[in-house]
């Protein structure tokens, strides 16, 4: 397929210009063209949350989103979360709490948790469950993910 | 110091949490092509012609291959003698999804376009979807050479069943059905293949068993094993679904044809349509006991749906037929089991290997018996429970058995005895509460299908910089086996875990190992790794001994320092000793070696199916508390108290995670998951309509570890991950009976089925 559409997006703080195809998804553009493979493809129908990025500051699934429609947008992927080797407190909490097994849902879950804690610094357990209700994790049974988000809240308080 | 039982985060957690870990589906090679499979749209048809000319002509297409282009051999999975499939169909297609052709091209869109241009002329023939119908005389044959579509029959006879039924005070029976369910690992199957000039194939694949894969793919491609190198890539979940899989060698065909690297990745729809979900079973079970609760006899018939091709069905059916007999001290057994071909997706391994199916029947039947004689179900189980030192009816030697303790602890923590009485009082017109118990067991490595091989081996390498590398043939599916191995090595060498790395398997460098399934890795692999670490330690201390002038038996290592037991001032850094060891031997590294072959373990007898198939057996008791809406039929699990005899906890953090994850999958199996098949077509091949538990569906989970210290496990450790799923569905079913007085005998226990049973009971 012809890559003849010019787009420009600010990705992880840097403006990126590229030619893409008309029907290419944003996920495909990130993973295949930019090699930003931290954003995962689990279902291809927007039902598992593995492909969540921040699009203009809000988490959204991008496996069904046409990349052309993100022209001019600001995108943060999991690769843009840590500051160099300094991990985000949510990332630290996920590690410490054992909230990671295979790790495939982790980037999406982490970004969702970051967004939640930015907008609701002290979420209840139900609010945490609600926030990650669009995500599927097949390994952890969500128990330690919920613990990690609570732990991240404590870490952020201490900062 | 790292201790056994510590809480250690995954050694690859940083890569995972930053998105930098390259999973199989993330892996790329320069100049690679993309491949896709053309699948059969019909459940059963003869292939009359295949025209690929228009596909070949498409701009950007580099290869189109079909089963008519090559003389592809018949093959099956490792150890299976009944070879019944080719990489690409030749005469017939046998299910919707069957592989007919494969295409490689410059990008996925072009390849998809080429698939549309392939014209296959089919002659549709009658298909059979229900295993019971498939077994009838005159049913359409999925494979012409297999009479009545029966791929395998097992008949097990122990004791005197007729007499035991006559002596029984209570007899109950039921028919239990478990559906087609998918492992639904989050990362779809993926492969990258490339051939070199010596006609040697390299496959970069996420697989549970690189060596089984190599064995099977060599057969499928008609080449020898030495011509294949498998490089294991990290995988986004597996749960039994990432053993041998056709996509990998098909990718190799395309790479050979184009002489370029080729990558293939399944869509989620292909995952549901054409991978290897759990074997559905219909289990008819009848059992009898004495008034005092002594379990006397059990008669079982299992009909298992193999789907269109042979995978690990025989092993899974054997497991379903025999394993549950070892949970209680049961002596009179009569079992007939049938593995039956149908024109549906082939079925395979999924966490539990036949046990989630059969224990659903057994543990429901046990509650029915207890109910029949008016005995508490926990007491009933305690009365009959197998114990340490038992030799069971199938000749299993239980070196450790924490079943009774697991029952006691799970009932105690869940306030079982109070709740059995009091929950009934909480009942309102529409809402009923109940509490149910179920038990199960498993193996720690299973001597099933390879007569020539068992056990595990490992190398622990210490280089001149003091870096410790563990080479193993076992694989990490995300459960954290690499972290477990690092913990064991760090513990034995007295160094921080961070100094230890555990590379993924590469068949050119790693020891030959069977990989990860059957709860074998911690027990067998852990023993091997521990022995290799001790061997490396001995070698390192010999070096230090010479420099320190202290006999090596008088030296110990703690926190990376080697010192004399008598005088702590006589010391040397671990890394310094490693440097000296290497320099003194012209760069040769310390290479510790260890292997573990379980003793007193054997394949089953071909006739009786008896045999001590594992060196250690884990046991489980789980208590589920439920709320049943009698009007809507909705079942909510309120809590699960899970007691697991895992022998010994090695990494507590990840062990808890195994229990949580298995329970979530168990709840899905119990209440919501089902691949709906209509005339051979999966009608819900996506995550929107295949309903897996989300965060809100998970109840409070209490995890209890019972440490029975198995004599054969490393530090006493046994398996954990698989049986943690098995007990969930029957525990919930028994809780529903306690709440509402109805037996749900067909999974998933959907609101419709619950409502049906309630209205049946009322009328």
C-alpha cells in the first residue's frame, strides 16, 4: 500500500514527520514505522486496553484509530513515561507489588494508572477497578495490579 | 542475603514496565516480509483445485504456497504416533480455519489482498460437530482411516465395581459438560523465520518448549532437527496454548520460498478460529459411598472433543481419566474414555491439562454424595483424603500430601462451618448466599509422552567479571521461572539476585529441556539449577581456597564475599575469585553443571495406565463464597479462600500471583467463558464477545500456602500454577448448590442456566 499521506505528530516530546498510508492505524504506525513497540496489540478491536497511549493527554486505545486522524496530535507512549533511567512511581509500584507477569498488558495498565492518579490522587478500590475496566490482564487476576496502584498512590504522596 | 521464600520482583520487570522488552510480536529483521494464511471457510470439503495465479501477480507479493506445491509429510506433535496433518491441506479441509495456502509479501495489507485473489474450488461434504454423533456408525469420517472418528479409547478397571455399588449406602450420578474455552493469552502467536546458506532454519518464536517445537517442526518440514535453531522470544502469556503451533513452520516454508526473513502474526480472530483451545468434555460420573462417608466406588465415561486434528488430546484425556482418582483413597474404579474427531478447531493444552474438566465432575459428585448422606462436604473430603506416604490406585507415590491441611486451613480461614449454617439465614426472596469447597491435585512434571527423556539440566556460568549466567532449557511464560532460577542461584552462591541473569532459551546454546508445561519447571528445573549452582560454587571456592589458604569446605559466601568460617577477616570478594578463576585458566569461565532425573518415576503402563508419573504431587483446597440472584440467575463470587500445598514457597510474591491469575481464569471457566460454535463456526471470535473476567469480576482472594516439604522438590517445592485453576469451577458450583439448591452441571454457569435450573426445581 502506498505511503503517500504526510503527517506530523508530537510523540514523546519530539515532533515526528512521516509518510503513511491512508488506512494505516495509529498503532501500526507507532509499532511498525517508528518501532515504538512498547504499545501492544492484543485484540485489534479496542477491547483489551493493551494499545493505550495518551492522545492529547487522555488515554485511548489506538488499534482501530486511523493514524491520519492523529495528525497534529500529541502522543505519549509507555516509552515516554520514564525520565531516562528514572522510572515513574507507578512503574516502580508495578514492579514492587508483583503486578507484572507476562508484561503484555503492563504498558497499557501503567498509563491508565498514571492518568487515574493524576486526576484522582486517592482512588478507592472500586474507582481503581472502574479505571482499569477496559483492560484485560490474563495473568495476574488484577489483584496485584490494584495493589500496585494503591502503592503508587502512596509513593506519589511521598514525592 | 536472598532467602528461599523471599518476595522478589521479576528480573525482567524494568524492561516490561518501560515497554522496552521485545516480545515475539515486536521482533523484526531488516528486509523481512510479512506472511498470512488462507484458511478454509468450510468445515469439511474436498479441495478440487487451487488457483493462485492472480495472487502471485499482485505487486509486492513474493511467494504463494499451497499443500499442492510440495510433498509435505504427515506429522503430529512430539511423541504422538498417529500422524494426521500436513502444514497445508492437500486433499481435504477438516475445519473452518484449516490452513490451505500461505502468502508472503512486502506488507500485511498487500498480503491480505493476495489472499482474496486465491481461488479454491471446494466440494463440500457432510461434517460432524458433536462428538457423541461422530462416534455413531455411519457418521461422516473426519479422517477416513479412523473408524467412528474415535482417535483413542482408554479403559481403566480397578477393584470390583459391581460389588462396591451393591455395598454403597448412597449412589449419585450426573453428566458434566465443559465447553470450548480459549487460553486467550494477550499476545497472539507470532513467528519470524529465516534460512541460511547451509539450508539451516532459524525460528524466533515465543514458545513454551523450544525443543518440542524443534522436534515437531523438523517432522512437519521433513528435515532433521540439527537443521533447526530455535531462539526463544519473550511471550505475552501462554497457559498451555504456546506449545507447538503450525504458524511457525508455515512461516519457515515462506522464508524458504522467498529466501528472506518472514514474519507472521495471528489476528485475534485467527487465535479463536485456528489455534488449540481446551478439549471440551462430557463426563458421565456415578459414585457410591457408605453411610459413614467412606467413598467406595466411581464409574466414569468421558467423551472428549479432539477437533479436526490430533494434538495433545491423548495425554489430556489420560490426565482427565486418571488423575482425579488419586485425590481420595478410592479403590474401585471403572472408566471408559473416548477421544473423538469432529470438524471443529483442533483442541490442546490449557492450564490443568484435562483436570479442570474432570475435577468439575468429581468434586460436584463428592458434594452430591455428602449431601445424600447428610455429611458436611469438608468432613467427607477429610475422611477420604489421600495422605503422605500413600500409594494410590494408579500407583502414585505421594511423597508429600498436604490435602487435609489445605482443607482444614481453607475452611478455617473462610469460617466454613459457621457459614454453612448461617448463610442460609441471610437468604431473601431474590438473593441467596452459599459457600462451597472443592479440592484437586496435579503433578510436578508429568512422565507422559517421551519414553526416552525426563528431568531437567542446567549450567551456571561465572565469567571473569563475576557475572553469573544460568543456562536452562526451561522457559518463562511470564510466570517468573527465570526469576525463580535467579533466586535459587543467588541464594546458593550468596550473591545479590541482580548479579544473576537467565537468558531465554536458544537451542544452539541452552541445554536440551522439555520447557514449561505440566507444572514441571520449578520442581525439575529448580533442582537442576540448584545443583548447577552448587557445582559452580564448589569450583569457585576451590579457587578462593588456594589464594586464601583455607580449605574450601571451611569457606562460605555471603553478600558477595567469600570468607573463612573461622575468621571473617580471611576473605575475598566473589568477583575477585571469579576473575582469578578465569585468568588462571586462560579465560575459561567457571561452568557449573547440574541435572535432575526424578527417581522412581515411570511412564504409565500402556494397558492399565498405572504408573508413578511424577516425582511430586501438589494439592489444593479452595472455598468459594457466592451470591446468587434467584430472579436474574446472576452469580457473583464474593470471596475465594485458596489453600495450596506447593511443598515450599520459593518466590512468595510470584507464587501469590500464580494463584490469583489461575483463580481469575477459573472464574471465567466457571461463569462466563465459552467459544460458541454453530455448524463448526466460532461465532464469538473476539474479546468483545468472548467474556473473560475483568477487574470487577474478581472477588477477595485469600491465599494460603501449605508447605508439605516434598522430599523430591528443590527445598521441598512442588507445582502450583495449574491446579490453582482446577478447583475454582467446582467450588463455585458447590457454593451455588448450597445457596440455591440447584446443581449446575454444565459450564459456563451462565444466568440463563441458573434460571433454568431454578425454574426446573420449582416445577
